C-alpha cells in the first residue's frame, strides 16, 4: 500500500497523523510519503482547509480525524 499524507509545517494535526502513519507503516509495511501543500499551489488550493488528508493508493482520501480505524477501513475499501 502506498499512502500520501498531505499537510503543512506547523500543523499539529498533521504531525499527529504523521506519527500514527509511521507507527502503522512499521506494522503493515506501508510506503508513506509526506507532501507539503504550501510547496504546490494546486495542492494548497485543494487541501487548504482540509488537512491532514491521507491518500491511499491514489484512490481513497481519508479526512480528519485520522485514526488507525479509519485508515484500516480505507485499506479494506481499496482492496475491494
């Protein structure tokens, strides 16, 4: 599974989501990439008021609150 975390510097919810993803990635062998939305105007426009957002395999978006349960549900949805 490939996950992308969209966030920005100084966002405590983004930092919490990144910690959770790192913990789960070690357990489930996920590939996690972090994207700073402030570095890309299109991403900033798209996610400005929604972060943190996790994208699962370029298919499913998980919006806050980001929890282990919601991430695992999204994984199951992608596998269907």
